[in-house]
């Protein structure tokens, strides 16, 4: 059975302001009295939060492929236990990161290429249906801008294992998002994250309003 809800994913480089924008989105939907489920990756359910700790722990060393498989494992279980039931109940799901993050970070950042797509196609296939997001809202900032924001806020937000990667890694991730925005144009909208916070949210709000109208959720 095709899930009838609306699956929206927020994507962006580290330091893109995604977390603040999620707060704006939640406040806006609450004000409109629109029912939604907000969740995140990696995590969102107990098993996946435990996998998250393993992946992001700065003391852990692992190969890119192991990292990719761990993200995919966390993703599949979160999808089965939390996302699909909500979609099948006709709800809007707002997820902080999903498959595009793996394609950008592991595919381009770790240079694992097509293997990441293959692994993820398997991970998001449930009962013969692949659960792609209906829309990826990608907040774009240049890698230097994102990293600068993270480092200046390091007191408020814990710096994780991926933040510590070299600038070239973040450049490859950014290039990845650019290419993915073309390859998946029908489910990808790019928002300029270098504007001030309110302008970024205004752009996101327009996308949300259109989606909600289209899907009649
Ligand atoms: P998090 O602290 O949630 O960062 P952010 O607030 O930027 O989302 O950590 C998630 C990190 O995991 C982030 O650096 C992106 C990375 N990531 C991947 O590399 N692949 C993935 O599939 C996902 C979901 C996240």
C-alpha cells in the first residue's frame, strides 16, 4: 500500500542553520494546527540513537564503508518503526536528514560512489516499495561558512566526528549536494542558507505551504 502522508526531509551542510530552521518549521506548523511528526537521523528511535552514538563518537575510528552501513542500518530501522507508520496514518513527517545525507557525505565525502546508492536502495525498500522523501529541502551554505559557524558555536553544539574532517571532505560533500540537486531535481529544492535566518525561513515556508496544499495532508 502506498503511504499517503507527506515525507519532508531537511538537508544541509554542517553549520547550515538546519537546526534553527527546524525550530521555525515546528513553530509554524503548530501555529497552523497542522499535525506532524518531527524526527532525526541518525537516531529517532532507541536502536538508531545507539547506532548514532557509535558513528559520531570522536574516539571511534572506522572505514567509510562501515560508516555507510551503520547509517543505513539506523535508517532502515527508523523508517520501519517510526516513519512508515506515521505516513500510513496520513501524517506529515519532517525528518532531519535522510538518504541524500549518505549520498553526499559517504558517496562524495568518503568517495564511496555508487555503492552508497545501492546500499540505501536496499535499506529503504520495505515490502517491495522504496521510501524516498517526497521533498528534500536543502539549505545551502559554502563549506567555509558552515565550518566557521560550527567552530564559533562549539560551546553550544557538540563537535562530532564528521565535523572534524578536513575542509576538502566538506568541499566534496558540498559538490555532492550540488550534483544530487540535479540528479534528483524532482524531489530537491535548494534554499540559500547564507541569508539571515528569517529570510531563510520565509523561503522554506513557501515550499512547505505549496507541499501541504498539493498533498492535502
Ligand atoms: P548532527 O550532530 O545531527 O549534525 P547536523 O546538525 O549537521 O545534522 O550529526 C549528523 C552528522 O552525520 C552530520 O555531520 C552529517 C552526518 N551524516 C552522514 O554523514 N550520513 C548520513 O547518512 C547522515 C544521516 C548523517
